C-alpha cells in the first residue's frame, strides 16, 4: 500500500506543479500584454511623438489596472528606456526608443 501513497503524492505534486506553471505563465503573459497595451495607448495619445506628458494614472484607470500593476508597468517601461516618468507625479512621456519600439511592433 505504501507504493500507492508515494505514487499518489508524486502524481499530485506533478499535477500541482503543472497547474502552478500554467498560472504563472498566464499571469506573465497578461502582464506582457498590459505593458504593450499601455505603451501603444501612450503612443496613440501622443500622436507618435516623444516627450509628450501623459497622465499614466488615467491610462491605468482606462484599462482597469490596479495601483500595483500600474506601478510595475511604469517601472518596467522606464527601465527599458521606453518612457521617462517624472518623479513625484503620475506623468510620463514616451522616449524616442519607445516610439520606435511601438512603430516596430505594429
């Protein structure tokens, strides 16, 4: 009987691991989509220009992003050099690199 318990535990662990991996990949895919959506919307609002100040909070609200998601998106895009955010405000602007990136993904 002990081998069946070990087999059950092994199978359960494998299934649990698979489910966890699927959830993580789904969340990661959603975050990637959110980042691109945010960047494309900035591009649209700025009419393809860099340096135009945009209220990132308004964008986040438009797409239903909570504060943590919005903060993650802005920090990531800034670290990649696609946007420049202004400390102490919710405003950000596309950089030339950000404009070029959006134009290449469309």
